[in-house]
């Protein structure tokens, strides 16, 4: 798979599910993220195909943090960022698009995958013959949740001054308390946030604690997170579902999820999936969900409870 030249664009991108505005910032996937990604269907390693990439050197201080978390064997891991490309699974003969610099790891058809296919038809035919997009059936209600939260986040403007009614400092203090960081040090640790939303908490936490953080979300919140925090070299973004997490089990020192699992058809099934992701030795999982009464308030949850 060949590397093509770097381009920059400020086009507005319309997805059927929701409209995402790509403004004047460059969207990138750091190549280093690949070491933790696997095919969400079979857990096979993925092959990276680069369509558009860019060289960008991290600051020395960030380089040292990344080196302490996982040794940098090849400088390209941290110096070559991917704007557009594919992650291919040889076992499934399936590929996952990298679009707007974000790996799109949902296992059912999406508009963003279609757009990627249209925009890169020639490249895909030349370099990836015999590979298809994933065609699984989405979990119950998931496409509606994707649509609703995407609309909410895409309309949200991060001002840096407040997060809903909280200041970034208050958000950080809450998160430190929730994760018990007064007795557990996550400096130079690998952390996963499940349901990252717009990414304000993840950005602040990774910078304050000098940890490397992967943020996963079902919806186009990831594009907003990329827009606002894409320049943070300690933060990675992935679009994926808790029902098919694209990570090797036992990869993370800390996995946390706040206000997410109860939005699925089955909190229990979602919890079972992410419970596999922390490291076996000293890994930590933190989950915050609505109370039973709160979740009864949503129609999807009433159906979900009945199904469980
Ligand atoms: C209420 S928001 C919480 C966001 C963030 N954790 C916070 O505390 O501000 C719920 C988030 O969960 C995401 N989400 C819902 N279902 C999901 C799923 N199946 N997999 C991954 N993320 C999901 C939504 O897209 C949304 O961004
Ligand atoms: Zn596979």
C-alpha cells in the first residue's frame, strides 16, 4: 500500500446521519494508535493503508511521555499522522476507513464509510481489491443512539470556559475523585474512555496526568473531539461501539465510562464487553450509569430491560 501526498482541506462534510462541519483544522490519526487496534469482529491484527498522511513531530516533552508509556520502536509511529486511509483485516477480508483522521470501526454500514468509498474509489480498487466494508446488523437501537448523540455533540460548541455548567478545572477534579487518583497514579499509563463525547474530560486528564488516552465513541462526537483536541499528542480517537470494541483484551491500565452504557439496549451486555479491556494485572474499570429509575425514563431502556 502506497503513501500519497499530504493535502489539507476545509470542506464541510455531510453525513446522512448528521451534518459534521470539518473546519480549517487538519484531522489526523496518530500511527502509534495502531499497536492497540484490532479487527472488532475477529481480533486479528490490522494492516494500515495510507492514502493521505502528514509528517508532524511531537514536542520533546510529549515524546518522552509516549516513550515511557510504550517504547517508540519506529519514529514513524509518532511522526507520521494519517489523514485518510484504511485498516484492513486479512482474516475477514474487510476494511475499516480512516476518514477525517479517525478510524471508523463500526461493523455495519454507515454514511461516513460510504463517503470514504466514493471519495477513494480509485485507490481502493487499485490497492484493496477483494476487501469489503463490514456488513453486520447493528445492535438494537444503536443507529438511533448514534444519530441522536451525534446531533447533540455536533451542535455543541466547546468554549474552553465551561463544560455544560462546569469549568474544566471542576471537571478534572470530579474525574480525579471518581477514578480515585488521590491513591492511584496514572502517570505514564494507557487509558481508555468509552463514550468520550466531545472529549473535554479526556483532553484535560491526559495532559494533567501525563497519561496516553484513547477515546472511543459511537457517534460523530469524535469529529468534534478531533476538531477541538486533535492537536493533543497524548489523545487518540476512534469511532466504535461498546458491542464491538476494536482493542485487544487486556490492553489498558484504566478503562472508564461515564454516562454511556445505559444508552445501549443492554447495560449488562455492554459492561461484559468493556470488562475485557483492562489489563489482568492491576487494570482498573470504572463505570458510571444512571440509576434504575432514571433509565426507566427512556423508551429504549424500557425495551432493553424487558429484553434482559
Ligand atoms: C451522555 S454522553 C456522555 C459523554 C461523556 N462520557 C461525558 O461524561 O460527558 C453518552 C455518550 O455515549 C456514546 N455512546 C452511546 N452508545 C454507545 C455505544 N454503544 N458505544 C460507544 N459509545 C456510545 C454517545 O455517542 C455519547 O457521546
Ligand atoms: Zn477480522
